[in-house]
């Protein structure tokens, strides 16, 4: 049976345009501004406090992994304020291949690997449906090891580097998302897949997106009444069942158009439309441009982030 989580992560086509090692000593603080790109951090040693986009501080400890799908403002600082420390908390020093924040001569109280992700898929609805506003995974040493492997690969110049990096980043996302420590507080696909009733229905939608599904059929797969299924699906995923199905069909269509996988009639059939014209109308309404324009090699398509 198709695994929706692996399928979506693969479609996102993650890449690593930037990463660096950093440390903090004494009383230190980093105030940063992002452009809305996804960023991640993994604490190698010590501890720190992190605030993203003005949200309350999160305490980070060794082996903690944090992924923020859209970072605009962030503050990372030492865990304990030290009023008697007359050093500049904003001081930055380059120590070999590591960026030191705070005291350049003291023992570090934090070491971290940080990086920025890019997604080859411009379908931000997939990203926001899959990821909470901040994914915090606590104490998973295998994630730390995986991030170190990714950094080593990114800094090297070995054959098939881009393919290896993409696979490693896919594995990183899957490991973080399926971790028991990830938490499921935010409605989204993860909560839907974790639900013992909704999970089988979601997997069937992914396995056969071309089928003319009805809410009744999906409710039957979930072994729930239609009304209970509909309410539960909306509560757990944040969208109605047919809304999710449409989003997934359009994500598949966008991917096929980008990859030039078949003509318009074939793509229409594979995502559940009886004709190219019906598909074109639905795609244009959902995406904002006709599929022929979306597929044009010189066309730059902007897809608005999900609310």
C-alpha cells in the first residue's frame, strides 16, 4: 500500500542551500530575520532558548531537532541570563569553521548545526498541510547523526552529491515527522494518518486518486458513519475530505506537469477527470492559471502560501 507521508516528502524535492556550525559561550543572543524559507537546527551540545516569529520561548536541549517551515523572525539565546557578565551577548567571532556567539574565549554552553531548506516543489499547500508551524523533536540522537551526515555531504565534492543530499534530506524529514516525540497538537496530515480510522481512508485516496470517491465510501473505509467521519476528518486534518482529495489531485497534477509526464488528457485521467477540458477548468480554478501555462518552460508560477 502507498505511504502518503513518504510520497509527499518525495514530491517536495528538498535541497540544502545553506548550513553552518555555531556555538555560544557565556551570555549570548542571536537576533535574526528570515525570508519565510524553512529552517532547521539540531543541538549537538548544551542547551538554548529559541523563539520563532514572536512565539513564546522553547527550551532546547542536547539532540533536540527543530524544523520551522516558514521563519521570518527568530531569537536564539543562552538559557540563563547573566547580569554580572559584562560581555557583549551579540558578539560574533569566527573560530575555524564554527561561528561563536558571545564570549570567544570561554567554554561553549551550546553547539548547534543550523541550515535552510529549499523545496523544489512550489506547492506550498503540501508543505503547510504536512508540517506544523514548528516541529520540535526531543532527544533523538539519530536525527543529530543524520544532520551531521548531511552537512558532511554538502561540504564535500563526491560523485552523485545532489542525489545523495536529496535522499538524506527526505530521510531527515520522514524521521522527524514520524518520531513519537514530534507531537500531534496541530491539525494536519500527520494527525489524520495517526488516527486509526482516518489513516486507512487517507491511504486509499493516495493509492487511487483517480477514483470518483464519495464521502460515504471513505467513511466506510474508516468504519465510521458519514457524519462522524466528516467531522473527525475536518477536526484532525484541518480540511474536509473532498477538499483534501482535491488538494492531493492538484498536487499530483502539478508534479506531472512539471516533469512533463504525459499529455493533458493522460494527466486528467490519472487525477480523476473524464476529459482534458474538465481538468483544465478545475486546475485553473484551484491554481489560478491554466495547466498549459503552468507547464510552459518559461512560465514562472507563484503559488500563495496556505493560510
